[in-house]
């Protein structure tokens, strides 16, 4: 019963206890908190603070959707950031905070968390395309482009400021050319220029905010830079400019009308437009003398007269104006003018003049001109001996025959001398030679006078120079030849060693050494082909491969005889090469003949020649016609080579697939044994004429038609024309006769020469059998009127197409129909017809014609060593008969192959490009080189060019052509040596090229001009490398060049006067230099080896000598330790020569003996002092008990033992000493005196 009472007592107490514990409460400021968004994770965010009246331990907590942002320390209430805050994502949120005293239920409260913005975002550009194009004439202040950048931050941290960081390019003040506004608009601050400034700009833009608080510091955030590309569009605002600042040219006063004098060239300064430039002559000091073509070539338009220009410095001033085809942006003509100087040159108005200089150094100035000369010669000099110290040059500035002159002698002593040469051209060194030795006598006349007369071969004007000749008195004779000229014969291609002559001898009346004659060939023409025996004078062939009559038919050799006194004379050997048949006939030119059928006749002469000897069977030509399909219609004269037709030619008799072309083969052969021949093709194009009448397939046609059946087809007729060209076989129909107006005859083309006519009734016309049951109509056909019959007009005024296939824009682009109206109910007494009216019908073009290439007779040659990238190497021309875009052609390179000489085909891509231009509806494709070519390749570049039109609609049409670009490789590079410097060669370049071109009939391409190294110089001082190229792409080799120059004596003379001394290939002449250098290197190497060997031997010998001296000095130093006045019982210098201490030869542990040299040695004690440095350190390592043999000397008594040695020898030897086994012996030391 006690438990219920106890419960009643305790229950009130418990109730009182519980009611006494109060729940905690948050402070009043625990309702909101503000946090910066850059607060780091783990940092203190805020504290949870609550009050509890009972002072119980409190436990804090955070809950809710965004509670993950915080971590709370439950027992302290400290709240730390668990995840980063982001104002831009969540700038405000709520959390639930709670506190518990572990007695009462947890107390919860909602807290607002406010996120403060910080400058944590950089501006970002919103644009996607940062490029634009503007005209170069855009006004200053205009908006060029606009950009937009956005910053997510707020306040100043979100206020965007734009800036231009850099402008590319930065030259010419372009950094100030643009500016940007606060709203992102880019403004133009200065003027633009496509040509003078830049055609493209790139702006580097950056957007930054205005700064804000971030991580407790004020920072500025900037965007990544963006680049705005601005392209400038060129406008036609500049005048054209001439390529050169000055133009001048020369033209002979006898130049015919139409002669091209000079080409000027101007270009549009607006590089982005490059408008077509048109040339005209706007002013001239001599009107009507010259005219200019559309491409800028100034030509002679009337007769020129230099004498009218004497007061005008022989010049005509022509003002050339270049005008752009289109107006500029101001609506005005864009043009520029330049004055061109044209000098009119004279012909043969100079006479030869004399100059005192050598030909290689002559400048032909008035200061060098002279009429008085002096020279010296020995008396009784042989014939053709030149006067010494005479430097005379004759010069005529005219060219060709105008510059040719004769030289002769006059004066009191002219009979005693002769002049050489007697005929020359341009400039030549003149020699006065002894002609009559008997008259050249010092005793009779010490001074002689002659006058050298130079006479122009055309004008006969002359100049005279006086030569004073001083004779030298001598008493010996020169060797002489019986004849001054010997005529000799030798067959071409004779073997080396073949004897030309052995009967030519010189005579010298002197005896002994002065009468001994030595023969030699003077350098010049033929000294590399022939040789002479120096003793016998026998002339033989040196190099038979050079004996080619076609290269050089005659040789003039100078055979010189020299006696022992070095006196000489010479004679001329005139060697004529006998011909053999070794050359084929050569056909010149190409033969393409156009002749009309029926009345036209063919008469063409085949031009051919044979390089073998003229007027012989080897060069006599015979012409024949090889059999072919149409050769029976022609004949060729066997002697003259004239090709003619045997009768009228009929175009219709030729296979239509040949297009009227007949190809004949003419064989040209010589009459030599064996005969040689060459074939040439002759292409004859027979042009069609309208010589065939069109005919109907039937002589008459009969058709029937039902009455009252309008628009019905009644019947068809056919007609044919045998002519082969469209202009002559296009057929049109006509209809005549009573009632012809009731019918329509509409034609259509069946093919080449064929047409079909459809006879029908108009749609509004019907026939009435009762009115007229029969109609007799005449159908006519006409050929040649291409537009006739294309259209017809019905009675109701409808215009119909009769021949849709025949309508061709290229034939007629406008057809005008002449029409009139007829009132069929008009009273016959009045005119029923109206006046004629015109109905023009415009034909619109369609792309029905493919481009076609224009034939050009050109050969394209490439010299890889000379042609540079971007240089034009070939061109093609094409047309398209369509108009507008249908006729616009674009060229492209379809394929490039290199065909080597061995036939190998190598594809080449990317080496060439082609550009397209147009003028007068002719499109030109210029092929340019993209990269350098290999100069060692031998062959042909085959370039296939495609021409394609560009129609507005429909497929494009195209045509292709294959071009052959012949290459000239380095093996054809020829080197010419000159006796003058490279500067003089350059100054005379035009004359040298003209002479070479005249001799070779080729185009001369100069590679370089250089001086020859003095170490490698032989006869020349400079060299010139060049190529000699024919128009067909072939080039001259060294041998061919040599032959051509020798065959042209005028050119050879001019080249010799210009300093030419040696012809050779680059390889042959350059090969001598490596050999010389190699020999020099080998010689230097051998000399260096010899020097090294000699120096090594000297060093070894010196080292040995110094070692001997060193050892002797050491031995002498040890020997000086011996007591004064004590003589050792043995020789003081064992194993040495007592005569010379420098040759002391110390030896190890050798017995000494008296060599008996005391009587010969010096009395000085030093001669007996040991110089052996090893005497006090003789070591016996072999055996301690080894016995040293002592040789008894017959002149000495038995020696007394040395005291110390006796004592030591009586001492007992210990085991240690016995073990070591060492013994020491010094013969230079003893204890006897002690």
C-alpha cells in the first residue's frame, strides 16, 4: 500500500521540476546575415548565438534546402563556409537554424542569407563575326564596325569600357586611324588608301570593367583580346602611271612606214581595279611622223628626214597619253601623259678616221684621233715584216657596208711597204709591212715616209695619215719563203697526221746558228686544226674532226720561219678543203597554202639548200612528190622545186572529214653518192566557193488536200546542195504562183547541205474546191542568205518560226521583217495594200558554241638558268563565238608532263600557273613560272591548257590544247673569252650580241660576264657565258657556233675587233681550274710533310744532345766531391771518351780500364774526374756474390786494398743484409788518405 502513496508524493515534485527548465532562445539579430561571394571555403561565415536561462549546454544546427553551403560546429555555434557562393547564380536564400538544450524540443528559426556581389567576372564579347569590308573613300567619322561585351557583375564591376590595344599594320600612323566609342562602335579617324597605305587592317580589341572589390582589394577584370579584320575596297580614284619615267628610242631616217620604234606601257595605279589603258598621241613636235597602236607601240607613219631636225638635236618629241577605259569615281577620265624622245639616226655620213691606240683600249675620242704616226724597222727586213711601235687603228662608226673601207699606201716610199689588212669593217688595227726589202736600206735613207689612205667603200670619202718610219741598222738576214702564198688542198675529215705539204721551205743566207730555221704556225685561224714540224716544216693535220668544209671551207694559215737570231718571216698557206657528201638538204620555212577551188592555182617554191660545196653533185638538189591520196592532182618541178596543181581543184572531191586540207610530201634529195634527202610536208587548204546549185529530190511534187480543212500539212519537199561549207550550202525555201498566199512552206535543216520544206495551210485559211480545185505553185530555193526563211507571217498577223534549227545568234542577232497589210475586200480600183512596216526580231544568245584556240606560229623556249619565278614563259589565245557570259573564257592548266629526251614522261604539278586577260573579244592566257626549274633536265614540258566558258545557265563548254615548252639545258652553255675587261665587254654588249646574232641567226641569251682570275688567265681577261637558241627551240653547240662564226667573215672580223680570243664550253674551261688547284694542294701537302719530317729529326737530335750534356754535367758534379790531389786508381771517366766531356756516355756497372789516353789528354785534373752520375749508385740486383772480373794491367802493380773496404769485408754479414742481397761500390771514393 506504500507504493501508491509514494507515487502521489513524487509526481507533484516531478511536475514542478519540469516546469522549471526553460527552452533557449536566439538573439534578436539572428534573422539575417550578409556574406561576400568571394568568401573562401572553410572561412568563418557567422556565429549562431542563443540564450538559455537554465545555463544548459546548447547544441546548434542548420537545415533546409541551402544548408549545404555551411558547416556548423554544434557545441560552439561557429558556422564555416562549405561551398562557394555565387552572386550571379544565387544572390539570396533562406536557411533554418536550430538550437537545443537537450531538455526541451529544439528551437528553430528562419535566417535570411544575403550574398554580396564581388568583381569576379570579366567582360565577354557577344559578337560571332569580327570582319567587315569598307570603301577606301569612306568619310572620316563613319562607323566601321560595332562590338558588344557583357559583364555579369553589377555596379562599377559590370560597367564595360572598350579599348583598341593594337592596329596591324602599325606603320604610317595607322595606330591612330581608328577609335572606339563607349558603346562599342569603331569610328574611322583618318582617310584610307588602298594603294598608298594598306588594303587590310586588323584591330586588337579588349573590354574591361570599371573595377570592383574582390578578395579585399579593388581589381579590374578584362576580357581576352579579339581581333577585328577590316578589308579596304579599292576605288577608281587614281590616274594611271607609266612604267618608266623616261622613254627614248632611235630610228633610222630611211625606216619605212609601219616600222615599230618603241613600246610604252602604263598601268592603272588602282591596283585593286587594274583598268584597261588606251594609248594615244596627244602632241608632237612633228605631227603625222609617228602613230601609236592600241597596245602602246609607236610606229613610223610617214617619211622621216633627219636633216629637218638639225636645230632640234635630231630628236622628235612625242607626247603619249594613257587613258583608262572607264571613268574614275569623279566621273572624269583618268589619264596621264609623258613625253617620248625619238632620235632619228643618219646613214653613211662618216668616213674612216685614224687613232693612235691599241684596239682593245681605244675609246675613239677626238683626243685619240691622229694623222701623224711613227714606227721603226730593221733595214732589209723581209717581206710582210710589220713596222714596230706603230699603234694605228682605223675606225668607221657606220655599220655594215657603210662601215667597210679600203686601206692603201701613198707617199714617196709607198713602193717599199704594204698595208694590212687591205679591207676591213668597223675598226681594225693597221700594220704597215715591208714590201720591198731592197729599198729599205739604212745606208741610203735613214727615214722613210708613207701615207696610209682609208677610203669608204660606199661613199668613197677618205682620210690620210702620215707614217714616219725610222730604219734600224743591222747586218743579218731573215729567213725567206720563195712564195708569199701557197695554195694547198686537203679532203675534209682527213685523219690526224695526214701530210698536207712537205715541200715548203724557207731560206736564210746566214750560216751557223743564224741560219738554223725553226717553223711554227702563228696563232689564229686554223692553228688548232693543223700542225707543223718545227725542223722540216712539214704541215700535217692535227685534228681531223675539225676539218669540216661546211663549217669552214678555206683556212688561211701563217707559217713562220725563225732563225737562230730570233729573226723571222712568214708566208700564207691557203688551204682549201675538198668536199664530200656529208650533209642532207635543209628545207627552210613551213608551207601552208590556201587556194579557192576551181579558179585558184597552186604555185609554191620549196626553199631548200645543201651545205655541201656549191655547183657540185653533192649540193645539186632534186625535188620529187611522194605518192599519196591526192598527189596525182599535183606536180613538182624536179630542178626548181615549184609545186603546182595539174588542173582545177574541186573542194567537193575531197573527203569532207579533211576539211578541205590536202597534205603532200615533197622529197628533196641531193645528187651525191650516196644520195641524202629530206622530206617536207605541204598543206594545201582548198577553200569552198558557192559553185553548186541546190536541187530538189524530185523535179515536181503533187499533193492533195481536203477543202475546208485549215492548218493541215499538205506535203514535204527536200533539197540538197553539194557545197561543203555552211555559208554555201544553207538552203531556204520560197513559194510563188497564183494563190501562193494561201499556203505556207516552212523549212528545216536536215544536215550539212540538206533541207526539208513542209507545205501547209495557215490555221485561218481553208480552201474551197468549187472556187478553185487546182493550184500550180512554184517552190524556190536559195543558198547563202542565212537569215532568209527563218520566219513567216500569216494572214491573221501571226509570226511563225519556219526553221527553228537554223536560227543562230552568231549568224544574225537581229532579223527585220518587212510586212504590209492587205484588205481583200477593197474595190479593185483602189490600193488594197498598206505601206511597208518593219518588224525587228531580236535573237537571244544561248551557249551553243564551245571555245576554240586561235592558231599561232610560235615556239616557246625555256632556259631554266635564266627564267625566274613569276616570269611569263608562254601564252595562248582563244575565242568563243557566243556573247556575254556565254563567251567569257577562263583558262586553267589541266595537266603538265615533262618528256625527257629518252622518252620518259614525268608528271609535273604546281610549276606553272596561267592568268586570263581579254582584249577585243580575244582571251589571252599568259603562262607564268611558279618556281625555279632544274637546269640539268633535258627535254620538253608539255602543258595542256583548258579554255572553259562561263555561261549564266546550263553546262559549260570547253576546249583543250597542248603546248610544247622546249628546254635548253646547261650543256648548250657556251663560254667566249675576251682580251678586254668585263666592264669593256659590258659596254660593247649590244655590238657583240648583234655580231653574234648576225653570224648565227639565233637569239642570244647572256648569262653573266666575269673577269678571269689572274692565276688561271691564259689569253683572255674576261669571259661571257651565253646560250644561242633558234626559234624552233633548238640551240647551238660549241662546234656549231664556231663553224657559223668562221663562215661569216664580217661578223668574225667585228668580233675579233671587239676582243674575242677564245671559244669554249663552260665545262672544258672550268675543268682546268680544279686541276690546277688540285696540283697546288698536292704540292703544298708534300712540302708540309717534308718540313714536318725535317723538324722532327732536328728536334730528336737536339734532345739527344741536350740529354748527353745533362748527364755529363751531373757526372762532373759528383766527381768534384773527390779529394783534391787524390787520383783514383782507375780511369776517372769509366766508359767515356776522355777527349770530350760533352760526349760522355755513362754506363751502368761496367768495369773500367785504362785506355792509354793519358799522353793525349790534357794535364788538367778535370780530364780524370768522373762525369758519370751513376758512379756512386751502381746497383747489382742479380747476385750479391757476383764476382767482377778484373783485368790485369801490364803497366800497374797489384793494388793495395782500401782500408775501409778491408774493415767492412772482415765484418760478419748479418742475416738481414744477407737477405737483401745488395752491394754498393763507388770507385771514386776511398779512405786511404784517412
